[in-house]
C-alpha cells in the first residue's frame, strides 16, 4: 500500500484535481486526515501503525506543498507530465464508470464503509485492486492456487473448493489484506447461501 500511495501525485493522494482551489485542498486534506486517524477501526484493520504513520506523513506533505502557491507551482512544473497523465486517467475512469453505472469503489469508500461492507467476492477484489495488490502476489503469499482465488473473486460456486478448504482460503486471503478473517468468512458464506437460495426459487 505504501508503495502504491507513493506512486501517486499529491493531487491523487488528496483526491482533488490539478485545478483545485486552496479551499478544495483544505477540505480534501481534512477529510483525508479524518479518514486516517489512529482510532479509525476501518483503517486499523487495513494498515499497521507504521503504515498509518507513513500515510499520514505523505498526506501532510501533499497538503503543505499544494497549499503554498510557490511550492505548488514548483511541484506542478517538476511533475507536469505525471500530473497530466494521472488527471486524464481519472477522467477516463469516471467516464467508464458513468457508462457502466457501477464502477470500482474509491479508496475513501472502502475505508469509510468497511465496517458495513458485505464481504462477497466482488468486494474482496475491489479492496485488493485499490490496495494495488496483484492476484499473483496473493497466491504466492498464501500458497492458494490462483484458480481458486479467481473463483472466489468471481463468485463462481462451480469452481470453488470444498467448504473446509474455502474457509481456510478466505482466512488466509483476509489476513494478507489485513481484514478481519471471521467477518470475511461469515460474509462470503452468507452471500453464497443467499445466492444459492435465490437460484433455487
């Protein structure tokens, strides 16, 4: 996650456009600071104390640079190509989401609504992708065959392993993403039961 956030521009980190006013930046900073509080239960399940400290430091740095006219101008000139590319990418993603009417969750939505999320395959995939983790890395870190991870994320009962193995796979997957294993297992099995019941009707 730290590498992922470091790869972003200061505008992406605060989730504002390059044309954002100081007022917009201030509001975005306050929101980001509130999101990454130490006592946030949602953040605590995703990151270690050291990771939270580093993310907070990056947020503070982004705010300090962008709120000062001189340092912001210097930053924009030094990173103009990266800022332009990231801004165009964001616009393309938003247009695609508008067309599909349902796009991937933003990181804000994940952190703010983690406690009320239903941990189905689609949700787990969205969290993984927002954290910038490749499915191959999940497979290597958990020793779970990638075909089963794909089946879990794609919510395909015909390709899922037996229940006893599924629970173990979900537990390992959740731990690697710093999620609550019990909530992930219960949520995923509840989703499967509901889907199975609806299909039988």
